[in-house]
C-alpha cells in the first residue's frame, strides 16, 4: 500500500546530523514527533534534542523554502490519523545553522568560570562511581538510584544536550550473578551426593574481579538499555582499556565512534573493560598532557577532554570535596575548588568500593579542568538530592564542589557569613553607648554624604529607565530623595534612643531556690547586636554599594566593620537559603514572588516576612463620607507600590446607588485608579468595569477591586478568605461595630478610621522597619528592633545539682518572681 503523498512513510533510525549536512527540509510538530523529508524520502524521526534544535531554527527566522504536511503518528500503529494533520513551515538547514542553538557550550579554550554558566553546557560526561551504582552489600546494583540517574540524563538529553555516561557496576552485578550460580550449584551437588534434604552450610569462595566483570557487563548494559527505552532514548556500550588511548589509531577510532553515536542522538555508556584490563602502572598518574586510565575517574576525565566536553559530573558517595576527611567534626564542604588549593585539603581513605578515592577524583578533575572541561564532584547516594543532583548541577545550583580556574577577587559568601557572625558577636559584647555611637555615626554619614548617595541612586534610576524593565511604581520605589534620606537619619536616631539598653536588658528574674537565681535577658543590625548579610537587587547596585561603604565606616570606629556584609557575587537566592549553619534568620524585602520563593527554598532557616500585601478597607453602613474619601485616597494613592496600600475596597450594600458611593467612585476616577468589579458588585451594574480575575490580587499600581458585602461579619469573612493577614481597615462611626472588627479580624495590623499606610515601622515609632511579618508567632506586623531580639537564660548558683531537689535531697524549689529594675 502506497503512503499518502502528503504523509511521509514511517521513519527508521538515521543519523541526526546527516540531514543537516545535506541541507534537508525539516518540519516540526510540537508535542508530537518530528519528521523530515530529504529529496522526497523520509530520512528519520527526530525526538528530544532534535525537536528542540529544529524549533529553535524555526524561531530564528531562517529561510523558509516551503511547507510540509505532517501528521502525528499513532504510537501503537505508526499511522497518522487525519484529525492530527498539521502543516508547518520547512527550512533549509546548513551544518553551521544546525549547531547554532541557545545551548552554546563554553567559550572555546576556556572552562566555565562560574556555576551559573553551567546552564550553557552542551556536551556533558556523567561519571557514576562504584558506591553510587552498587548496593551497600556490594552484591548487586542500587536500582532506585540508577533509575533516577537515567531519568535525569534523559531529561537533559531531550533538552538538546549530548550526554555520555562513564559507569561502574559490572563487577558488582557480576558478583551477584556468580554468587547466585555458585550457591545454586553447591545446593544441587549436596542434594545429589547426600541423598537428603538437609544441606550443609555453604560458603562462597572469593570471586576474582575480572571474572565478575565478565559475568556482569552484559547484564549491566541490558539494564541501562531497558531504562533508557522508557524515555525513547537509545544507549550504546563501549568498553575501553588504557591501551586504547595509547594507540593513536585506536584512539581515533574511539573518538569517531563516540562522535557518531552522539550525532545519532544515542547515549554512549562507557566502562573500563575490567575483564581484561591490566593492573595500573605505578607512578603513571599524570604524565605531561596524558592521564593514565587507572580507574573510572581518570577514564571519565580522559574522555571528557578527548571529546571536548563542556562539563564533567563525578558522582560519588560523599557530598563533594571537604577540607579534611568528612567524618571529622570540623570538616567543611568546599563549594568551589581552585588549582593550587590542594595544600589546604587533607584526603582520607577511598570509598568502600571502587579503585579511586577522593584524591584520585581531585587529580582527575584538575587534569580535566586543565584540558578546558569544567568539573563538579557531588554525591550520587544522598537520599535528599539523588533524584535531582545532575539536573541541579546543570541548572547552576550549589551542589557538590565546583572546580574553577577563576578565583573571585573578594571573599566567598560563606566567608562573608562567617565574618558577619564573628563581628556580630563582637558587637553584641560592646557597651550600649558604643552601639548607640555607631548608629549616630551612620545617621551623620547619611546626612553629610547626601549628594554622593543621591548621585549614585540617580545612576541606578537612569539605568533602570533606559532598560525599560521596571514599572513606574517600582521606579518610584527605587528612587531616593532628600526627604527619604532625612527620614532614614531620623529613624536611625530613634533606634539609637530606644536601643540604649536593648541587648543585655533584664526581662525576668526568678529565685529558683535559695542561692540559685535565674535571669532572662535580651540577646542578639547594629542596635540588636546581630551580624547582617545583605543582598540587594542589581537595579540598585550603585546605591547599595554607597550605603554599604558608609555603614562599614560607622562600624569601623569600634572595630566591627565586618558585622555587615554585602553579597555581590553571583550567588542565587536559593543557594543563600541553604546556609543554615551560618544564617539564623532571613528577612526578604521585595516582590511577593521573591518572598514566596525564599519561603519555599528556606527549609532550615526561619523567614520573617509576608508573601503578599492584600489590604482591605471596609466602608461600613455608618461610615463618615469625609473620612471615607480621605482614608481610601490615602490608602490607595499615596504609594500604590507599597505592601500596605489598599488593594480591595469593601462597600456596605446600603451605600450602593447613593451620593456617598458616587463621591467615592468620582475620587478614584480623578486619581486615575483603574477599578475592577468583584462578582457581587458586577451583578448590581448594567455596565460594569472589568470584572476582577481574582479577589486575591496585589496590584501594586493605581488599580483596585471593589466588592459589596451585607454587613461587618461578611466583610470579616471576605478578609479572612481573600486577604493576606497584613493590614485591614474599617471606616465607621459605630464604636461597637469597630471594636467587633478590631477583635475578630486576624491580621497583623487592624485599624479603625485610619489609612492602611500607617502600617510601617517608622510611623509606629519603631525607628526603622526591617520587615513586616504576617506570621502568628514571635514578631508580627512591622518589625523593628524588638522584633530582632531573642533571649537567653543566665543561672548563677553555688554548686547545686538537681539531685539536691529529690525526695532524699535537702533543697526545695521556691520559684519566686523577683522585681526587675527599670532603667531610669
């Protein structure tokens, strides 16, 4: 049966690069298969990487040479049902265009300098250590881990990358098979010779590694093939020895084979041929530009360099490279390792299985780095990261140890956090008047250097305007003015006045027993004695650096300059959230998306903040019109981008179609506020404004939602359902109604006849606001100095022990509350 002329016949596998070289015509169907036509014939079915490449070529506006009818083939029959018929444009693809994709790889001659650049890695070698592939008993494979690794490799392959795997595991797999065969054979022989069903204890002899490898290679490869088949990816096995790299012809043949497999979208799976491999030669690890194939670490490094891979990922049973054996208490994981740092590392013993230890991995990694391939060593066995370790590395996340030739000019973020913690503790030990002096110095510096600060800020604003990326409300938030600087200086002096006795202030005093007195004092950002690690937005770069320098100048007067650090490296926010041993609290200030991302990423560090500022103003039936207009205007129009700006106006039903309501609407129109109608409000109108998409929306601009409610209880229910527990307001002259609202609305700030914009640390006389918390524990609402304070307990005794308070003891608990002296 001849195929329809507009439907190419079912394809068979063909080289991925062949059509490109021939200038073939290609067609793309997103979400289905990809089929091509060359000289009127079907040449292949493209999936995964090829799909992405062809889509990118089409989006790149390459020359169109015609169209090609294409229908999605049934996965069961291979036939194309008419209802799926689609027509896509075709393009002429040259070899140069075929490789011109967003996944560019690293700059020729240079490995990646920073983790964030790993997203560009195009050709990736993944080395699986023996401890990753094998079970804990070393007899058999860790199938769960292996399946996860295959899935991640498949995801990256289908993104358009070229993946190669260097794997161990043949010996372990073969050992499992041979042990089973030996035990089965022994049991059969014993049964035949004894004539009884009672079997003696059977022992398995020591199995020779080469025999195990010979027995396990085929089974290991069959397992890989079965797993990759689930993702429609083909895999191919290549066994090598050291001799294959020393013989020039064999080396060229190996390289040609690997390139051909990659060209056909096949994942090569490489292993040393342990069935015949000779023992490694002594002292032949590194010889000039060559590395001896002693184990799979050196094999992976050699292949990565030979194949000009962009990235080599070495998976082992440890999280990365430590400065000393990871079992020691003071061992620290090295985030980034630079050539020449070997002297600062003390290596331990090798893993429980395999030939190489961490020292061998580091040597192989440095050799690959010298050969212009980036390297990351990470854990492939940790249960919390195994399922996404490879993809996380390629996404540039802080996983394992990254090897880089480019050493940063300044300290790492971990070093900055350690410096901030050390000087923060030193600052907490300063006398109260010394901390106050620092704050006064900073206030004076803001005033004296006003022009420098404003000039730096103006550069940020001009750059933001030129980029066109910031909306007018965000531009307003970015801008500094003389009035704002004056407010900052005033706020600092307010902090100084209230912080005189903040740290070390006696909160509670209890006599536990005679001669045993307990005190609770505030402990722990300058005024509260905290170290600070700051990371600002890049759009405020000049402003932030100027303010940071002035802050450190003020701190330097009392020897604690490093207590406040500005993170200016390429660290992702998610990476900072993992420093739970160095960071005690995260205070996000920015968009609701930023706050949500931090709350999601920070699993070990508390977050003080709110994800959204959906604030309500409720106009009760007994609201005063003059107060209502003033409060609504101020709450919405004073600063629409602020988190305490009104987003929803709740109107009592009795106000509809009255002069009261008309005046409110007229005021909003004069202020150019765009109105969105809630579902109930829209039902009252013949011609309504655009209906709101969601009643849980933070506009951040001159926009708001208006909704109708029947009474105060319904208003409270609406706020609890759609609000963010930030700030909510009632406008009414009825005191009973107001008190009911104040008591039952569960928000951080609840106001009666006052603008929502009062929800601010400066306006609350907190001196300054470090954040606004909508949490229901500890600090809530605008957080100032007091919100950053924790407490510690001081117990002074004379040698007492709890045994003194038992039935046989001589002491009893008093638990007497003692008076706490208040500062004059």
